[in-house]
C-alpha cells in the first residue's frame, strides 16, 4: 500500500478551535469591583462606574451570542451584568436610606448652597441664612485645612474641597465657624462632616484668626459625625 493511500485511510483529525474569552465580559467584572468603592458615602459618585460595567457585560453577551465559535465567556458576562446591577441598585438604595435618616430629630436640613452668594454678587449673608438665624439646623461640609491639625473643637466649615482648600481664600458666605459643644472634638481631615446645632448670623461679620474675610455664620454644634 502506498504512503498516500495509507494516509488517506487514517481518520481525519478532530478540530478543537480556540475561542477567546470575551474581553468585554472580563472588563465588566473589573468595573464592578471598582464600583464597590461607590458604596462609601464620600465616593458615592463612583457608582456610575457600575453603569459602564453593565454596558460592558451586554457587549460581552452580544459577542458570545453572535460569534459563538470565536468568543466564550457567556456565563462570565451574565455574572458581570448581575454583579454591576446589584452594586448600582444596592448603592442607590444605601445612599437614599442614609440621606433619609441622617438628620437628627429637631433639626432642619440646610444645604450649604442656601447660605452662599452667587459668584460675582456682593459677599453678604443670604436672606435664607438671615431667616435661619437662631434655628436648629443640620448641614454638611468639609473642615478647612487652615483650621489646624489633630483633634479640633473649633474649626471653619466650607462647602467643598475646591481651590479654597489649597491655599485659596474662601468668601465670607462660604464659611461657617463651628464650635463643638459638650467637650466634643473631631479629627481634622478631608472627610465630609455632618453637623447639627444652633445657627447664628452676624450680618456685620466677625474677624477670624485664620482668614482675612470676616465670618458671617456660626454654628454651635451639638451633634457631629
């Protein structure tokens, strides 16, 4: 028997084609892990990463369905889709619950923006601030670095960590001088603070050791977190 005939009589080799795991499916898992940071209140904006994770998972599902011989990873894409959806919806629910329950009884929620003058306007107390003078309010903000280090009983609260936190001079309507009552202290840092207490307004402004601008707003805080 010739060599050609012998080769032709042997069974054909079985093909085991290589299928790549869908990169979109892998990316969806990685994005879901990153989105977990958004469960921390300070970084809640990062929950939006989970939406990109959902989009990547859908792309992975499409690739494995349309090109089943080229791509594997269908189960991985399903896992990424469920994982990212749980992180996003769970995070939204968590932060909604925190927002609904964070104000202590007897205090009114006040957004810092209600106390601020628009850019370019005269730097004076807002009418809303004047109306709130003497009231028990709840407000959130950040401790200005110029307030000092370590444990603080008195500090200046500002609305955000913008340029005023890096050497800038905040306007008078951007500052609340906070005094913690009952021997309380808080540690200086870049964490957003929640405070509740009696709000006072001095339209003339009082001098401050740390800032050249006068201070209009003061808060005698009974609650800090």
